[in-house]
C-alpha cells in the first residue's frame, strides 16, 4: 500500500530530540528517506536505529547550524546524491535566555539569531535549487506563538521567530507560481526540553507531545498539500492566514 511520503527525500534539522526526532521518525514511517541533522552523534545513531527498526532509511549529518560553510556543502552533497530535495523541515532552534532585553548578553542574542534565523536563511540559500527540482517541494519552518504574544522577557526568542515568519512568508511569495509550497507551524506548548527550560514549574503531563504533532507535519510535507505562505496552528488544529496590512 502506498505511503504518503514514498520516494521522498526529507531533511530535518534538530532531528536528535523533541519535535525534530518525532518528525524524522514519522517521515521515515511514511516512506521518506530522512536526512537527519543534529549536533549529537550518539543521539543521531539512536534515531537511525529506531528508523531502521521501523523499516525506514536515514542519512545522518552531524553538524552545528552555526557552521554555515557546512550548510553550503550540504546542498552540494544532496545535489550530487539525489539531484533534488522534496522536504525541508527547519525545526532546530534555541530559546536563549528569559531576561529583560537590556540584560541580554550580546553573545546570547547573536546565538539565538544565528541558529533561529540566519541558519534557516542559509538553508534556503543552499537548498532552494533542490527544493525547486522536486515535483512537489515542501519547506516547513517552525515558529512559535511567542512571535505574536511578545511577552515580557522573551525578547530574543520572540524576535527570532517573528523574523522566521517574515522570511518564510517572503519565500512563499517568491515561489507561489512553482511546485514548492512553504508553510509555518506553531506547535504550541509541547512536552519538550525547551518548554521545560522555559516553564520549569509546569506539569509536563498536561502537555501534548511531539508525537502528537508529527502526523500533521507528514500531511504538510506530502505532495497532496496545496497551501502556501500560511501558518498551521497545532493548538487550534487549523491553518491560519496571516493578516495582511490595510
């Protein structure tokens, strides 16, 4: 029986844990060959074992997203091996610190922007020709409600996710007449390490898990998906159209 992602090549950043790990497993079970990016080799190998146990296949890429030259080489390597990329799940991100903006250290601000924003732009720059070479390229970027709520002390993270949304929507506008579809995802509060760091007093058992989100990511990544430039809001379970200026 055909699976929704059969023969697809799917690249997942931050694939060693949380949303990225759940998505990588779901993509593999749906038939995709997963190119899994993360910094931790051991965690990638554990992911590979689980993917293989489920009958899937993966290519492991241990890389720090701050290594922009490595991201450039990644595009060339994927082109040489497959000549295309069907799915990009730009999931990796960092929280930084929860602090008044005036107290944030420059190195913390720079790292949040480097991982959450610049690395995603470098991925677009490196992978855009491969996504366009697919018959149904799909680029999915993880955002956050923080981009809109702009709560006190969340400045670096909120600013970075707002930038990701603007970048992804611009990319969607640039590619709307192609086969490439670009979507944003607001996962909402999930049982992840980042959520635990941000909300240490919260009971994790009250939260949904990355595994609950994963089937929706498979749907967004499938060739049958048609929307672009919009946000899938997991807490509401529906696609939202960003408000346009008057």
